[in-house]
C-alpha cells in the first residue's frame, strides 16, 4: 500500500541518532500499518543546532496547529459543554440540564429513525458502489485502446457538486411530472408516472442511491485501478499456465490481492455515507420545508440545530457528540482492520 | 493473459453504453440550459434543445434577482484563497511532521490523525458555534478560515515528504541554508506534483462545498454558487432554463480544473485512499 519510495538516508552509522523508542508509551501515535518505515531521525539532542531546529519545527507547524485547536478542538470541547445546557437560540447558555439532551435524543423516535435511515442507506449504497467501482475497474483493466477516455468519463462526475446533481435528478430524471425522463420511459412501457420524491413506497431511495452512485463511483474506481495495477502481472501468467483463468483467476488471485484496497474502499464508503447531507437536502427540501422521512443523522442534527422553529444548539451539540462517537468507532475499527490487512 | 477478441468487443460495447449513461447528466444540464420552459415541460421528452443561444445565459448573469454572478464571485474568492491557504499551511505542517521526530512532532501527528478520523462535516454544529461567536457569520472570514486547516492535506504531505530524499536538504544545510529557506527553495520546488494533487482535490471540494456555506452565508449577498443554486431550486417562479443555466455555469470551473489537472487528481485520490 505504501507508495512512497524508500528513504535513502535511513539511519546511517555516520551520525548520532536519537533513539526512537521513548520511555513513555506512545499513546498519541495511532495504529499504523505494521512495517511502515520509521520517520527519518536527524535531530541531535543537546546541541544548539538541535534547539534551533526545534524552533523551526514550530515555525512550520504552528499555523496548522493553531487552526486545529481553534476550529476543531475548542469547538468540540465547547460543544460538549453546550450539550449539557438548555441552549435554545444561544451559544452562551445558563441553564444546566445534565444529560437531559442526550436522554431527549435517545427517546426521540426521529433520532432513532435517522440512525435507521443511515443503516438502510449504507446497506444499499456501500455494497452497490463497491461492486460497481470494482466492475468498472475490471472492465477497464488492460484494454488496449481508449482506456484514458473511458476512465475520464467515469471519473468526471466526481467534479460535479451534489447540488447540481440533485438538480438534474430532481428536476429532469426523476421529476414527478409526466415530462420527467424516467416517467417518460415508464409511460412508454404503459405504466403510470411515479411521484418519486413524494414519500410513497420509498421511491426516493432510488433517486438518492442512483445519484450518489453516479457521483462517487469513479472515485473508488480510481482506487481499484491503482490496486489492480499494483498486482504483478506475472502472477496471472503463472496462473493461466496452471489452467486458472477468468473467474477462477479473479476469485483466487485478483480479489485476495486487492484486499487492502477493498477494505479501504468499504471503510471510506461507509464513513462517507454517514456524512450524507447535500443530496438529501437538495432533492427533498421544498418551499414547505424538509419532509418527515429520509432524514439521515446529519440532516437530523441540521434541522434540530438550525431548522425552522427549532434552533436548539444544546440538543444539536449532544447529537454532534453522539455522531462523533459513532464515527470515531468507525475510524478505530478502520485503522485496526487496515493494519491487519497490511500485516497479512 | 490477454482478453480474447470477442470478449474485448463485448467489453467495448459495455464501456460505451456506460460512458453514455455517465455523461448523460452533463448533457441534460446543457439541454435544459439551451431550451425553453415549454420545451422542457412538454409531455414528450425532447433530446435536442430548442433555444441554442446566449439569451438565457445573459439573463441569468445579469438578473440580480437570480444572483448567480455575485455568487460566482464569492465562490471564486473563497475557493481560490482556501485552496492556496490549505496547500501552504498543510505543506508546512506535513514537512514538520515528516522531518522532526521529537515528542511534540508525535503529538501533532497524533492530533492530525485524530482529526482525520472525525470529518469536519460531522462537527459542523461546534464549528458554527465558534464562528458565530467570533462574529464571522456572513463574512469571507467565516467562509474561508475554518476550512484552511485540512488534516487530510497535511497528512498527504507528510506521507509525501517522508519519501523525499533528505540528502538534498542536508547538502543545503551544509551550505548554510536554514530549514526555512531549504524548505522553500529545495523541498517545495521538487514536490510540485503533490502540490497539484492536493490543490486540485481542495479546489473541487471547496468549489462544490454546500453545508458550511449554507450555514455561514446567511446574508444572500454572501452566498456561494452552490447555495444560490440550491435556493433557486426551492424558490417559486424560477424557470427551468434559468436554473440549469446556473448549474452549467456552476459546474464549468470544476470541469475545467478536472480536465486540465486530471492526472494530478488521480494521483491525489490514489494516495488519499491508500494513506
């Protein structure tokens, strides 16, 4: 997986090297793939040069670090604080309510529905995008001509915004009126037009899933293409000499060797599905507001924090804390699984 | 193992059909932008446009009620500054994380990875609380500054610099250059591929961003083009040709950047997925 080349100046004997193993357990360091190269070590402790170098470190890192603290860590801490207050229409609340906001969320059927909505959405979009991305990558793999053209055609939607895609899907493809493209096709087949976004029969899922699939699949296809290209072609030649080809070569060689890419793609897809907001909001929001159905977690938190008549930042903050916890669990599982994948 | 001639023909047939399907939405944007309302809403679907010309385009760009031109300006300012700022800040931080192995460097790397795990979209409520208490609602600062600190970009640069040969830097140090000038004169000019990759990803991401500008641009004069389009969709009395002309204008810069820098984008995506 590691694409960067070997570092030429790996600890050489010519210069003193600070031991990397610090006496304290390295709790700040995340689980990383085993076998990753160590960072080049070149600070010389105790010399004035080392101290000057140490100062330069802060010059390089300070702007970024200050930004992270001000726009990520302080806000999260503040949000944790707000989540324990009655904070309607204010960011400086006075009424402490303890864990009431969390209790409210847990008892709110709409919040539980939003988690259910995410699970349904993820169960459809993750395997579907995964299969389509892999399928496209395999279709493109080692074709003699026009590979770049086709790859660009599938990758191009990545440059489109969810807002613009929602406009096309909502106004043209899945317009509930008769002139919508899909309704035109249905009429041609002698069927009645469907009101796609009206909420009946869960038809809106078809709209949302096809939209996200179109927009995202090229991104994951590019990852799979990179994964396929990293597989030594000689393996396939050896396999075909042994009589394995086509499906067997895929299940026995290609797919197992793609495992690190597959795991990364599945994780990224799930985490991205968890953050779905733009296409839900832009296909379903109307002049009369957002419909009661199809509210994934981010839409739920948005509506409760900033929606018409609600603006409750206390409950919104509690929601943020719960979502952060959920996504952290994903992240930890991800780094674990990826580390195991690299260890294999 | 080369594919046989028949399977190859089938593959090309499938690829062609799929390519048409993938490009169809872009075609529909253009068709709607260059058609009349009556043509679009006619009971029969028309594949070809009926009003090819610049009337709608001129109207959309000049009608302040639609506000697309002002929104384009806002988007251009926000995306450009955010892309430049993100690249510079992340490049420096990535270099710091890659070249120092002090405890401070490990702590910063740990914080970066933690931020990487919790995407900023999930923490939009606390970010909003922060920005509103700074008084930055409906300002360029509010739209731009919180997005300048990308853990993702910093981590990509860190990985890239770990693979950058330190010999060159050592040579410069012997010549008396300090870390700062070594970085700008030697490391950066040799890492322009990575700069292009991160820059392209960042630009497309910021140009297409929706949730954050939706929260911050409460004054209609500060709307980005995505927010303006989104509001066109739910406003009454707006006509399809105008709406899709807006979409065409909004999607064009991202497509141009994509077309010109696709190679770097592919590289950036590949590295980001396999970090």
